[in-house]
């Protein structure tokens, strides 16, 4: 009795690398790790990585710059730095990319923009929650909103002192709006 197997011939490391890179921009380290996980030999992996570099399909410098620039609107410098380290980028490259894309003033302004947007959203959530649970004692609106926003900003990697400054600026702006 003959058993027919449907085993596919093993794909080359180069084909796997191109397939991975066609889906997402990867760092040298990430692609190397993926190929190792697929069981390719170190010498074959090295040759494929060199070919990908030569063809321009792998470019850690460009990836670091584009990645840090795209994350600027949503995350702090510290958070992006950590994400880039986790992706296997070398510290000098990370610092260079962040230096070009992040200034402390821009980061503060972005933190403030996020906090102002969330202030309105969290205020509405508090009002909704208060309407449903009005029999219970609720945390005062301003304190509840501040805690929610502080938690979100800190999760995005903004430094605690920056979060504190942003929240105090919003409180001042809120009180000025009420007085007018």
C-alpha cells in the first residue's frame, strides 16, 4: 500500500524573508529571529540577511526614523524608545531617530493635546456613570477625570511630572473658562 503525502517542499530562507518583509517592515534583528524560528541554518540566514540589506529591503536606519516619526502623535519618547529597543534596534540608531523626531516641547504639546481630548471624553463617561449610579457616592468629577487621564498618559509613557503639569494647565484653563 502506497501512502501519498501532501508534504510541500520546504521554502527557501530567501522566500520566507521576502514574504515576511512584504507584510511588514522588519528590523534586521526581527527578520533574523523569524528565520531562526523557522529552523534555517545560521549560515543560510546570514547570507539571506546580507542579500536583503544589499537590495535595500532591510534598512534599520530608515525604519527607526519612520517608526519614531509615526509614533510621535500617539506615544511619548520613552515609550517609543522602549518599543524600538524591543524591536532590536541599536541604541545609537534609536537616539538618532528620536533626536530628529522628538523635542521635549513637541512631546509636552502632544501630551497636552491628548489630555484635552480625553478630558471631554472622560467627563462624559463620568456623567453617564453618575446618572446610572446616582444613589452611590461618586468620586468628584474633576478628580475622577484627572485620574483617568493621568493613567492613560502614563501608560503611553509620558513622565509623571509632565502629566502633572499638563493636568494643572488644563485645570487652570477650565477654571478660566468658568469665570468668563
